[in-house]
C-alpha cells in the first residue's frame, strides 16, 4: 500500500505526521517536496528585516517525520484518474492514496509586465532579494517602494519594510512606501473593524494605503493603474493573489468539505479552493491548512482499513471538514492587530498573540528551540537590521 503526500508546507507536514500516527506500519508513506525543507511561511516577512531568522523558520523535513520517507523532487504532473504522479518531468510514481498539498504560486492575472518586474514573497530567496533591493533604495532621498495587494501578506511586508527603514535610517529614513489595493479597504475579506485597525497601524508606521487602485500594467520603472494614473517606482513587491501549482496547470481546484479531488486523491491547503461542511469558503491560511490534515488523514486511514477487509461491507464515507477560526493576527512592523471573535486588539497584546501562535505551531511540529527563539525575536526589546 503506497500513500503519497505532495508538498512539505503546513498541510503536507501536518498530514504526514497524522498519517504516521493513524496508518499501519507496513503502509509506505512518502513525503515529496521540491526543497526538502519546511518553511514557516507565516514568518517569512520577518526575514526582510531580520535575515538570521531564516535559520529558525526553515526546517529539514527529515527532522519533522518519523517513519515516512522524504524525497526531494519536483512534482511536474498529476494524473488523478490513473493515480500517477510525475516527478522532475522524467519519472513517475503510482499511488493508492495521495494528499496534494503543493501550496499555491503568486498570481499575476495576465497583467502586462507584472511578472517580469515584480518580486513575490513565497520563498526565503524572495525575502532576501527584497531586503537587498530595499537597502539600496534607502541610500537615496527620492526612492519609492510599492507593495501590491493588501491582504495579510501585503500588510505584513509593508510594515516590515517601514520598520527596517526606521532601523537603518531613523525616523527620517522611510522612503515613499505605498500599499495598493484594488478593493475599498485593506484586508477586504475580513471584518471592517479589523481592516480599520490595520489601516490605522499602517499609517502610524508610515505606509500610504491606496484603495481602489487596480494595476493595469507594469514597466521596469512605472506602474499604470486602470484609472490611467502612472506611479513611478524603484521596487515593486507583489502579493496580490494566488494561482495553483504548475503540476495542476496553474489551477486551484474547487473541492467540497470531503477535500476529495478523485477516488483516493485529496487536496488541501492553499492548493485548493475549499468550501467547508457549513457551506463557507475556507480562507487560504496556515490555520486552515493544518486543520484540513485531520479529516484527510482519517479518511485515508478508514479507506485503507476497509481495503484490508475491516470496517464493514460498504465503502466508508470520507470525513468532512468544517473551518471555525478562533481569530486572526497580523503584524504591522513592531505593531500587530488581532481579531479575536468580535474584539479587535492592538499593541503589545496583539504582538504577544502573534508570537504565541508562531511558537505554538513550531512546538506542535516538534521544534521547541526554534519556538523559544521566535518568541524572543518577536517580543525582545530590540530588533536588529
């Protein structure tokens, strides 16, 4: 019996660990990832200001699993009907059950020049490149940096850039830093009270928020908005949306609460657009990805038990997923904003919540030292550039 987990992000690691707990030891579990490292994505923006944090948020997958085999390879194709995965464009693996957790790539929506002239924030190398370019711009008096997309990622990157500028150049060292959002407010998929508090925090950090700003085209030094306005820039960071992995043709498949993509194949995390058992759209987030691993692991375990003659005469029904978030926390430089139920919290309390969430996740996957270091980094009295 052969079970594949494709992708070593939040969903992939959580699913692998749960399968190790639930499946018989003679079932082969293989975790396939193109880097062999697990990146704590929710802390990636911090590397822009504090590059040494990279060591704490990038963890070898071999350190996070017990009996699963980790294989470093790029998934280049998936045939759900035939249950075949193509690796590195040159070899294939068959599977009995699989969880596709390849994450998502940055979407450019066919906007002319955007892909070629912008920087995403998906990998450590992205954060390091943004840092280098930004530090060069700080040496100038007329530099302008634009972040496209005011979801949680764009908000956190903007805040981190503003904080880095203050650290390097003092209160007068912040360049013209603009955050563009095509909709009418930042964090548009969240409660308005949360959005309002975030925009206030961005303003206090020195970030100019521009809503109703739709990017229509980009050249190497100019952003053209749908309104016809041109914005000259020196650095463009793009966080404006998601598209599926190349192995799925760039698509993010729509799945219902069972997370089934085909017979014996499940999809979870940012790879899919999920509607849960309450009929609610599940946001692409770390907390959703980790929680989706539980029902998928249970569904696979029950199916394998049935295949081996247990569990009765009828095929077992897959488990269903319901997403109920306890809240959301976003960092804005040295500040933070938390939405906890109907209550919005800012300042030290929100920053503590943010650090606690990151530390809790690291502890859950078995990295206690990194959890302690992360809390010290988030809540320490000083931040170094």
